[in-house]
C-alpha cells in the first residue's frame, strides 16, 4: 500500500469494504443505531449511509499507512494541498495563551488528522487514545502516530492523572467524546433523543481547571481532500457558584457532536454500541 498513491489505494480498498461491511455483525449494530438516530429515514437511505460509512472507514485505514505524507498542509501556502484548515487563528491564539485548554472531537472522517495538524502548527497537544486490541496493529499504529503527532496518552489506568498533569502545567489535551462509556461515574445524556451513557471526564476537567474548551472536526471532501475545523471557545453552562456545570457542559458538547453527525452522517462511526440495548 505504501507503493501505491494514497488516492488509488483508498479507492481499491473502499470498493472492497463497501461490499464486505454489510456481511459483518457490526453492520447490524450500525443499522440499529441509524434507526434510533434517524427514524424519519427509510431503510434504503440508512443502508446508503452505512455503506458510505464503510467506505470512509476503509479510506481512513489506508490513510494510516500514508499518514506521514498525507497531511500536506503548508502554513505559508494554505490552499495548495489536499488539506484545508478553517480556524487557523484559533490555533495561533492557543499557542500564544499561557493557560491550559481542552479540545474535543469525535470519530469523523479521518479523525487522526487533527493532532497531525496541531503538530504542524507547533501546538503541543497531549492526545488521549485507545490502544487497539491486536498487539501487532497497536504497535504499528503507535509507530505511525509517534512520527507525526505530539504527546500520546493511552487510555486506561492512570490516563486521567496524566491528562491532569498536562493541564496543571498549562498544556492542552485532545479527547474523543463520542463513544459509549461504561463506568459508575457515567452520565446519561440525551443523544439523538435517546439516553446514552456518556463520559463526564471532559466536563469534570473543564470545571476543575476552568479553562477554554474548543471543538474540532474533520470533513472528508471529494477527490481525496479534507477540511479541518476548530471552533472558538465554547460557552459552557455554569452553576449558581459560577463554576462550570458538569452535566450542562457534557450535554452542550454532546449536542455539538450530534449536530456534526447530522451534517455528514456517512462520515461518523455508527458501528459502536452508543446506546444501551
């Protein structure tokens, strides 16, 4: 795959996975999720969305192999490559400000491009990531990520303390917030009109550090191009003591994630069990 241009390799694999995806058990999970999220859409439209989700996932997998060359964004010539960045002034603002910050995102298009973009801007971000179950795959992905991304924090025991240590030192952290969360400390937050078990971590950290919180997403465009967007600081609800309200903050962020999914449903990862059965 390294020997084939990324656009050609992605097209070959995507065509195969579009046909294989519907045969997998995860496809049924995706159809159930789509029925919950979009009851107004007919089955044919849900199948189309899920087919394009498999297409996007296949392309993302191929792009991993080319991640060190895929991101061709040039800060001095911003519209010449396959990457377009919206909100460059926010990156520059985050670099200049001397205080911690939290950036959240979800599994949209090729979500791995966001920490690569931060690295290009010399914006130091410590990104929380999940270690793949397959040890060989985990090792290879970590090797690829380490070349083009900043600090990486593996989820699991001690991860929260590492994130807090970064914020204590005035650093920035990046967190994926769109998957189901199983824990006694979970919050149940409406997501597409249905209760979903949601990780309260981002709300708790925002409350503890009272720091700026930004959203970021990747949108896949035609012809192998991407648009990266980072929002200005999100205004989060506060309680009577003027402290950030954890539930209100998580609800606000979940609403933003839902809006982004509605914009491009075929580019989100539908195959996780986001809602309770």
